[in-house]
């Protein structure tokens, strides 16, 4: 049997003396891994289907360093912004302190002026006018009416003595005298709405500048007068009648009411027949009723506007309190809001007084127009007295404010 020779293994075979050593040498030459050079770079087979991956640093480390850099920059920006806001707040604090001092000085001046105004001075200026005297006589007239109710029904229910009847007669005469005097005092009140109508005559209701038609299509005054005469006739083309028709309804009601009251007063004086005077009185009552309804509507609109402004100021103060702004941090703003809120509350209070007075007038005149009989004397007496008190309080506050303004100006 011939022997099989293995190339390149002569030396190994010669050196090895046993089959086990030969097996180990063969296994080592075929299965031992190649030596790995640490210094050499890693190389990928270019024929591989997967592209080589570029080594990247750890994402956790990147996010850590990024957060650190962002936090450092944010703190730097916050520090700069805080310094800027502190400087701005310091400047605003100086301005607010100056503004608060001015507002405080103005409040002190107003309080001093109010102290200078005396009560008798207000009544003096109030009684100089016919409107003030009318309110004073109205208070006395309806106070007598209310007293007569208590005199007849409570105090001296069954008294028919001579001195009691004399007291009742004198009080009734005084009541009628005050009523007639008030009618004389309010004569020619229709001149005020008439002046407003004549003032509208100089300022037309719609000018060519505010019209929606182009300037070229706007008729000239000669053409407009010709058109008005042709369509409305010579009577309605009069400037006064055109201004009268263009006047607001409340002014027209006040004008007609004043004229009707004067006709009734002339009938009381005997210059006009009693039938015409009664018709004028009834027509004046209707004008009074319609004017009262119009006044209630206007009062409701004004009250809604004032309450809306009041809620706006209160909501603004509430938002400022939620944002951390206080009277110490923003003294001028809080002071202005307080003054504005006080002004709106005062305005709302007097509007409520006006509404109550209008309601009393509506109750009073409704009994005369609709012919309501039950409790007529009692309801009209108390309604008239309440209206007199409310209107006198409004007029007193008006003249007091006039004197306060004069004291501030001096």
C-alpha cells in the first residue's frame, strides 16, 4: 500500500512523533483565526449588501450636553430679561408714584371744595330758578295731600267740629293754590324744545357730504327747493315745518306738552273757555304719558350702557388681581380704576333715581287718562310725593355739583 504524502508538512511530520500532535497541527493551521491588528481600521466588504455604518456618538450624551447648553443660555436670557424688567419697573414705579400723587392731590382738592359748599347756598341757587321753585311747591302740595289723607281717615276720622273743618278748608285752599302757582311757573317751557328745533334748522338732518349719493348726482339747492315745492307743496316746504318734522319725537312731545299746559293754564285764568281747557289738559296728559314711556326706554338704554362699562372695569381689575398686580405694584392703574368705578356707580345710582321718578309719573298720569277710580286719591298722593322727593334730590345734586366746580375753578 502506497503512502500518501501531504505537501508542506514534511518538517511538521518529522518533528512530530505522534498522530495526536499531527492532528493538532493540522487543526491549528486550518481553524485558527487570523491575527487581528488593533491599530488597523475596520474595513467592510464592498460586495456586501449592507452599507457601512458611520460611527456616531451616544444620543444620550448629546441630549445631555444640549440640555445643559440650553439651560445655561435660558438662564442667561432670563437674567438679562429680569434686569431689563427691573429697570422698566423702576422707571414705571417713579411715573406711577408721580401720577398717584397727582390723583391724590386732585381728590384732596375736590373734598376741600365740597366742604366749602354750604347747604343753604345750594338751596339759594336752586330757589332762584323757576324749576327749583316748582319742585319746592310740589313738595308742599303733595305733602298737604298726604296729610289730608291721614287727617280724614286716621287722625280725625269722625271729627266734624268747626276748627277741624276750618283746617281742612285751609289746607285744601293751599293745595289748590300751590297747584295753580306751579302751572304759572312752568309756563313758556315750550321755548326750550322750540329752540332745539330751530337749532336743527341751521344744521340739516342729512347733508350732501354724508349722503350715499355721488356729488354729481346731488341736486343743487335751487333744484331741491323746486322738487320740495312740487312734491310737498308750498306749505310743507317751509323751513320751520321741515325742521319740525325732522325733530326727534321726544322733543316734539315736550313741545306739544308745553303748549297744551299753557292752554290749560290760560283756561284757569279765564282767558280761554273751560271746554277747550279740559281738552288741552287731557291732550297734555297723553303727551305726558308718551313722554314718560320714551323716558323709560332711554333710561333703560343708558342703564345698560353704564352697567356694561361697570362690568368692564370690574373684570379688568379682577384680571389684574389674578395676574399678580396689586395696588402697591400698579398704584396709578388701580387708582384710576377705582375712580372710574366710583363715577359709574354714582351715574348708575342717579339713573335708578330717574327711573323711579318716571315710574311714579306713569302711575300718576295713568289714573287720569284711563279713569281708574279705586284708591285714586291715595295712590296719586303718594306717587306725587315720591316723584317730588326724587326730582328735588336730582336737582339739588345738580346745583351742588355746579357750586363744587366753581369752587374748584376759583
